[in-house]
């Protein structure tokens, strides 16, 4: 597959750059790298080990015309995803895009319209669908063991390291990320859409910004040189990471982007405490929440059905030793409890990254019994839950998904092909 990558940040540079070159060079041929930062372009080319021309972001069209990629991989800032997705399709390319697909309903509609107009394929990289633990939960739901699914409780906890890192970067600003209701939670909502096998119908959201941003008496532009370093619990020394220094710090003079921005920046406006009630077209109700400043990281989830219940407590990052497996607890009504042990998959995101890449680049036509492939409709549906939750938290009123785009939520989720 002839591919071009835009842009060369951490995710693009690692999973969609160096990792592909090292593990999948027999299936992938890089023909172009594109980024607005010339220093980062050069660094990414060297780090990834690709041997292809590089282009400024302003020359995206020229890159496509000169290099003729079959597929464009989009890993830009969320708020610009739609620009490259739409233009790549218009220039005759299929698209692989990081999640979230985009940041608001208008950009989502532009992507839907372009896909219909051009007939090109969009693949959204929902890697969590592919991890063994989450796949096993999908298998249990598909088996009918729980009976008719009626409700789901889903609570996600980001720790004070990972959670804070979102607020050091552009992710903490709604204009650039759509808020963490979109940037982070699109992962969660897609899992729900996939597990429940239906599409969201209405959302009621609650949210506040109570910890990061202006909720602190002191602040600085970024951690380096901060006069409050000795007292700030979130001080982070980026210079201890040679790879981040070479990718970001050494090239700040080109665009002014500070990778170690202050978590107390008053421009931060994304909520850091979020919850939502989601009603699905098939009648399933979901209670979801996310906290971004917990002492440990992971999630609790419970599926309630007419014949039983399935529980899981997944510890993703925590200050204690963990077994190298995850557990699922299935309890039958009027019956016994079964504890199912799932070994951790190798690679990132619980093994999901490797299995996702294999599906995309090595065997795209293989059977898909768990319906893990995701297209632009899947991407839009996950984004719209976050958009609706943010709107609802601001207005105090529930939001109907059908009011946000041309898509009508379906009782049974359509399968990507």
C-alpha cells in the first residue's frame, strides 16, 4: 500500500511511522511525509527510517499529485482532521484517520458528504475494539448469555500523570480538541456503540472545569523555567525525554508550540469532570463518567441484562503491582459467577494497536466476526455523543443525535465493510 502521512507528532511518528516501517515494510510503502514544522518533518523522517520526500502542510495537494499515494494517514490536531480527510478523498485517496474523526457536527457532516460524493473509504483507528479483553466482552454480549441488554454503567479514571498531560497540550482547549468529551471519550463512546450494537439516540451531559486551568493561584507559560516548579505537583521536566526534546523542544522556534505547557493555563476550557446519560435506539441506557485527576488509572464497567450481569475493573496505570491479565466477571441471575481471565495482548492499547494494523495493512478482507472494522459513520456516531454531551452540559437540556447531522440513529448498528 502506497501511503502518505500527515502530520509527524508523537502518534504519527511512532505507531503510524516507525512502527510501520519496522514491522510492516513488506506491506506498506511510504511515499510522503507532511508537516507544517520543518524541523519536526526532518526529525520524523530520521526517527521513522522512511525514505521518501517530505512536504510542508501547505503543499499537501502537491504531495498527493506528485507521489500518488493510495491512502493518506491523518494524525493532525483534531480540529484540522476534516481538512485533510476531505481533501484526500477529493484527490482520489482512501483515508486512515486517528480518532476522534473530527471535533464538531459541522466538520463531521463535511466528512460524510465528501465520502458520499467521492466514494472513497475512511477507516477510523478504534484500536480499543481490537484488544483481547474488550473483544471477549463483545463475544459474551453476542452470545446472548446476559439476555436482553438493558443498561450499562461505565466509569473512566485518568490519573494525575496521564490526565494532566491532556491539559499541557492543545487537548485542553475546546476549539482545538472539541473538549475531552470528544478527544478522549470518543474511545469510550465507540466501545459502547460497538458493544451495545446500536446507535446513540439522545444524550444528557453534565460537566465542570474544577481542577485544571484557572483553578490554581499560580501558573507559568510552561514547565521549563517555571518559578513555581518546586511547589507544583504537576511540574514535568520534558528534558528528561530525549525523544520529546528532539521532536518538540528543538523545533519550538518554528511554530511556538510548547509540549510542556502549563496545566493551570487560564485558556484551558475543556471540562475535567464529565458525565453523560445516553439512550440508545434499541432502548439501552448508559451512565458514563470520566474524571481526569484520579490517583490511579483505569475503568469500571458493568453490563446489565435480563439474564445476568457482566463486570470488569480494568487497571491501566496505577502505583501498585498488577497481574499480567485482566478479568471479566459474569454472574447469571439465579446462578453462579464465572471469572474469566484474559492475558494482556502484546503491543500498545492492550494489544489492540498490532491487531488493528494487521487488519488494515495485511488482511483487510479477512472475516470480521466481531465487527471491529470502523468507518466514517462509526467515527461520526462516537464524535456526536461527545458533541451532544458538551452542548447539553452548557444548555442544561438533552440533545438528540438526529439533530446534529444527516444520520438517523439506527436500532442495529450498521457494520463497516
